[in-house]
């Protein structure tokens, strides 16, 4: 189990910092870190065959944190006589009315990247293969296309953001 000891010694401070940052509670972060070490210990000799111990530790830490937060979520019982919410659409939901027109105004390359990856659900890796690009180049192309779409929608549809950065209002474009 020397491989676990070596990996733990190398990555434990970084894991502790990551967990403390996410949880904001050092004691809770240390508890989660202990759970993570036990999970790694239970792997036994299989841990030594892990290609990237740091990646494995962070993935298990992320999953353990997600599980903990899911369980810790506080719930409040709602009264049976709670009135139904008014039929108010979220501005960001209705903003999709601007999408077809703005999308048609983008370059063919941007339109294809957004259509394939964001609207049709193609993975970035599959998009890279289809376009004959390496994954990094495909990700960059998609990110640039998304940025140009956002800029164009903000300008053309006169999108207004609230203080939190959420869509507050816009002018529909026909």
C-alpha cells in the first residue's frame, strides 16, 4: 500500500484546500477527507493500478462531496393550501424566441458548432472527429461560437441583465 501512502502524502493538502473552499467549514472538510481516505484504502491493491492517482482522488472527492450535499439539503414542508404560482415565464425561457433569427445571422461555422453541440447534443469529442480537429481546437471553436452568439443576442435582442447576471428583460426580435 506504499502507492496509496505516496499519493495521499502528495495530494492530501490540495484535496483539503479544495474541500475547505467548497464547504466553507474546515471540520466538515476534514471529515470528508477522512471518508475519502477510507474509500481509497478500501481499494487495496487496485489503487496501485490507477493511472492517475490525483485524478482518481479528486473524482472520488467530488462525488463524495456531491453525495454529502445532496443528503444535507434542508427541506421545508409546504402547506396543502399553497396557492398555485402565477403563470409568469422566466425571461430567459422566452428569450429562445430570438434564437432562430440570431442563429441564422452567425457564420456557417459558428451556426454549425452551436447547432450540433448545443441544440442536437453532439459531444465535443464527436464534433472534433466530424470536423477533423483535435479536441482542444473543437472546444475552442465551440466556445468562440457561443461567445459570438451571446454577444449578438445581447445586442440584437437588447438583453438586460440583473445585478446577479441573470436575464431580466429583452426585446423580442421577429
